[in-house]
C-alpha cells in the first residue's frame, strides 16, 4: 500500500475548506465560483512549492508566510469559517488535520 503524502492531504483539506466556504457564502453547488477557484489554484500552487516539502507544518504553525497578503487574508477568512464546520462535513480530514498539527507542533 503506498504511503500517504502529507502535502496531498493538506491539498485535500484546503480544497474541502474552500468548497464548504463557497457553498455556504457564495451559494454554489457543484463548482466553485471564480474567486474561490482562483484561491484554490493559488493554495495548491503554494503547497506544491513549499520549501519544507513533506516536513511542512500546518499553516498556522509555519514560520514562512508564502501567501501574498491579499491571498493570505482570503484563506484566513475561509479557514476561520470552515475550520470549525469541518468536523461535521469532513470529520476524517478534520481529525487528520488536528492530529498532524498537534504532532508537528510536538516535534518542534
């Protein structure tokens, strides 16, 4: 069985958060609005270029702010909204994210 990639999991988590935010705040159903699709593409690009690679901490614990200021504000807004709701909509991803954040913090 192939080992799971931490970065791929992070991409799934951010995607789920953006979809949840867009659905509830922009009234979308199956697709993201243009603004949220742009944010998702940007987030995936930043994760793909992360200098920490598989050792990347959760964004809240990261020492490098790789997002442009406007995009950083947008993703923070999405995370503030979606984070608490993830336990209801995507419980396994939410627990995995909390677990990774706790384990990566303990390793520091």
